[in-house]
C-alpha cells in the first residue's frame, strides 16, 4: 500500500510543497487551509511543488485540485514544479486551463534554478 506524504514549508509568499505517493482528498484537507491562509495574507502567492516518487491523484483528490484551482484562478502568481520529466507534459496540459499562474518545470537537478525563478 502506498502512503501519501505532503510536507509544507512557508517562506513569506512562497509555499513549498513536497509531494510523494498518490494524493488523496485527505491530503487536500490538510493542504488547502494553509494555502488559503497564505493567500489571505499576501494576495498572490508562489508555489514550489517538489514531486518525489509521485504517482498522481486519486479521483477524489483530482476533483479537489480542480475545485481549488478554479477558486484561486488568479491567486497563484508562479508555480515551479520540480520532478520527474514524465510529469512535465501531462501537468502542462492539465494545469493551464485552471490557473493564470506562470508555470515552469524543472528536473530534480535544477532546484536552485526553480527557487531563483520563483523569487525573481
């Protein structure tokens, strides 16, 4: 059985999220309140999503993700996704309709570039 692990770190208006396993609705129940509090505090936020041994979403989590993205369409300013290259094309086509954020994808060896892009 796979376990999901979501770690969050907040640095000003930058939310860093480390995702492993397959995301569930319970993961969103933990993740969304902190994210919305950050949006309420700063207006627009930036997100660093680090995917490690990531296996996507279950159906309930995918629905929660779509709802969150639609509700916060213009609240996310930049999203840097660091992870396996196989997720880049899929996430590019999936994320674009649901957010006005600028999105860039980086390999695990490009973490410094991802952080620099988010803070520039």
